[in-house]
């Protein structure tokens, strides 16, 4: 009997805890505390150097969050009020809200059915004379098709910003993400694979972009100028010494944890081959490292007797498996229409005022309403038996799917 109907849950113990911390993390924080240097000190400089090098980028800047990293990146590439920025419809709200915060117009495009990453064909079809940038999101830690996106953008002078907020250590064709486009953005929020509760980062290989982003994130100061010299209008988006120290300590675990997630994701992928109706996303040999911030699957109700995806998730959670449905189509969030109803912007894409009720992205809508199943990254950090429990719970739900329709 399924647990949702009063049976015994298949999994009765917790999965791997997150965040993971130890004495070395406490020591790192206490060293900052006792140093008396809590502001723009050596830990920030060291972390910026180390994380940029880890992501194979020439330059790096620590910031207060992934959201502010996106905002600073957009300001850095010169986003002006009324400029259009192409973003995937299936992503966290900050990918698009950062565009609005900078005065731009987010243009939502659909994602590929096999990857849930931005569809390059859809992106190409959305380009207008107002397009300033494309934000390529590496959803769940899986790199987007950067070859196709860069081929679309570069001949047209359109900037490419990588939203790598879920993609620490991820690599595309052997190169870690973040500096393959013009700029990359990362998050260190509590759920992320490299975590300090909050924090963000910008990576780039372009010295001019680096200096401009550094100025914007630090009150408009110049890296070479005096303390009260402000060649640009910026704001305070800086990271703290405490966050930098904790991240330096946490980085010691990142490669090992990434390897473990990769092993467990491969194990789960193999198990899913034996479960009709729950499919892993499609493989791509160009994705040489998947960060596996999320393990995303596609549910097919026909293999479960027509049981809706949300009922399947409810049954799995009752069995002790922490699955989630994931994102909603961003263009349906009322905040976007409400904002542009008050702004006198003309959009070449919309042929007038932005009207997000006109947008339709069928793959995104299907994923959000009926298909996507998320498993969070801490589940991939435990022993092999944890993955066996995930698969066994899915088989159990499938065997008793008839009872879910009653």
C-alpha cells in the first residue's frame, strides 16, 4: 500500500544534510572575526582569485548575491532603458527581474524539450533591433548550448551573459562555464552547490568588462582611482569578508562533492532506464561536466495509467523522496505585465508595449504543468543506497498507480 493511503513509507530516514560544515569552516569565520578586518580585506581578494581560476576565468568579482551579479553584468554590457534581453521562460525569476531592474525588457523564449535549456532557434527568432543581450541559463547545472547561442549573438554584436547560478564546476566541451560568454554569474545562496547562505560572483576573460563591473559593484569607484573618485554610477553590491572566508573553506569540498553528484546522477540515470514513464534529460557529449544542482526528469502520465504529475509527486513525497515540480512559466507572473503597464516603453519584439499575456512557450508550459520532476542536489551526496531508494519509491508508485486514480 502506498504511504499516501496509510502504508509504510519506503524511505524513513533523512537524505544527506545540507549545507555541510565542519570545524574548518568555524575556524575560517573566527579568523575574520578576530582579525578586525571585516570589510574588503584579503579573504575577498583570495576568494576572487581562487574561484575565478577554478572556473577557468581570467577575472572574478565577489558580490552580495546571484541576483545582484546578474544586475551588475547587465549594467556592465551597457543595458539601457527599453533595451531587450532574451531570456528562457523556464528559469528562476531573477534571470528576468534583473533585466527589469536595469530598465530593460525581458523577451521570453521557449526551451528545448530534451534539455529544458534555452532553445537557440527560438532565441534567434526573437532578435530585434533592440536586442542588447542574451542570458543563457545553465539550468540545474547543465550547460546550455553555448556554441549555438554564441554563433547567433556574436555576428550581431549581442552580448552573452551566462547565468551559471546553478552551475559551479560545470563544463562545456572541457571548459568550465562562466567565461565562455562575455560574462558569467554565480550564486552562493543556501541551496547552491557552493554555499555561504548568500553571495554571488561575476566571471569574465575581458579586462575592460571586469574593470567596469568592479566599479559598478563598488559604488562606481575606479580600480586605479582614489577612494572618493567615482567615474561611474554604481552601488554597493560587495560581498563580505565573512562570506568570502566561508566560501574559501567550502571550496575545498567542491570537486569531491561534484564527483559524488556525478556518480550518483549516473546511477540514477541507469535506474530510470528500467522505469517506464520517468525519463532523464537527453545526454549531450559537449556537456563534459554537469553540476547536478538539480536532477531533472520528465514524467509521462500515460506510463502511470494517466495519473497527473502532481499526484505522482505527492505520492513520492509521502514515500520520503523530496521531489518538486519546479518552475512556472515566468511570463505568467503578473509582476511583469504590472510593471510595464506603468512604463512608456516600446518593444520591437511586441510591436508596442510589452504584453506578456501574448507569450506562449509550449515546451515550458508542458514542463511546468505536467512533466518536470526535480530532485535536489543533496540527495546525490549520500551513499548508493539512497539512489536505490529513490528508484524503488518510483517503482512502488508505478505498481500502485491504479490506487492514485481512485
